[in-house]
C-alpha cells in the first residue's frame, strides 16, 4: 500500500509529489491538466500577490531551481504595467521603456524588477514522467470510517493509501461540498500565438502577456463553469495588449481553464479527515503551489 495518494495531476499535485519524495501515486482524471494548469500563464508576478508576495517570491525561487535541475526553459524578468491605477512600481517614461522593450508604444508605465515565466508545457511534460500517475482514474466515492479515509473508489477500481492529499482544483465542489467547503469556479482563457519580441512580462490593465516558445496572453477571470470559449473575452484581451504590442492573430490556440477560488480568496490547506488534506482556493495557484504543497506535507508529517 502506497504511503501517499495524491488526487489531481495539475501543478499543485505534481509539485506536492516532487516535494514529498516518497512512495506516492497520483490519480489523474480525464483532461484535468488541460482544463486547468495547462490553461495557466505559468508566470509569477509578485506585485499582484498582495499579502502573499513573500510566498510568491518563494515560489519563484523553487521554480528557478526546478528549471535548472530539469533543463526547463524559464526566465526571471522585469514587469511593465500600464494602468491608471498604480500599485507602487517605479514610474518609467518612453525612453526608459524602450530600453527594456524597444517595440512597445507606451508613454509611461510602472516598472517592477522581479517576475518569473516558466514554459509550462515543458514543465508538465517532464514532471509527468517522474511519478506513478494513474490516468483516467476519476474519484467516484470516498469511503470514510471514524473520520479516516479507508479507500477511494475510482473509475478504475479501489485505491488505498496511508495518507491522501486532494489537489482537486475545479473538481473540489463536486467532491467536498458536503463538508461545507465553499469555493467558486472562475473561468479564464489562455491565448497562444506566434512569438513577437517581448522580453519581459507586460500587463495592460487586467490583461497579461509574456513570451517563451510562443506569445501567451491571459488575464480574464469570471465566475463561470461553462467550457465554451467566451470570444468577447478573447477579443478584449487581444485588443488591450494590442494597443501597445503587435499581435499576430492569424493562428491562435485558445485554452479554457478554471480556478477554484475560496470565498475570502485565501488559499485553503485544510485537514478534511484525519489522514487527508485539501489544497485549493487560491486564484494564483501556480505561484503558490510550492508553498501550499510544503504546508500540506508538513501537516501529514506532524499532524498540524
């Protein structure tokens, strides 16, 4: 019997397995990665992390180490933010902006020194080969006795472990609403198009652009559980970023993903049974995954 069962093969599940470094099985439901973590922008932007800025910076350091270890493309880079609502960055003018981003047509922007981009598809491809992942294993029931999980029933049969960590993302309401755990599903889109020459991370109002192997655009987030593409949001993202950066729209890939966001928008790392932890609830899940995973593992090891 494995020591740890992780339910969820998105970034939080994979990072938890990596940090646990023990006997672990990961249960993956159909398309869960494509619907969530792979629809992320794969960037950490500390100025947007609010009271979790320090944790986001810890996340940056963790991903830098992982990228170096596995040869995954990532870059630590500057952030330029264009918005009428300032959040404390250094104000830079057109001349300074052109020094960082020669192709941008911006009169003024906020400048921040530290952001991080990770090539997400590479990250998932490599980490996905590191662990025992049981694909097409949707959890259909959780068998509990005396506040302890005895086993999980899945679409591929019964699974037993000593401990369980649920990194279930948008499936959290389906599995745990009966426990009074309230999260809302927020839908967003990742737009992938041809590379331009963007060096850093660009924020225009609430829309974000960053470049790796491709140009990635993101930023919309609305409470919605439909898998259909919202083309109004796609147009808004392209138009906002397109005001200052030329975007090739001849060939676009669009991914739809969901975030399970708690009522107070704070991350949830909670013991739900005596041998089970739930990790969910934070809209910048990629940024905080290393920190939340570590907290869950410590709760298993030390019981608090």
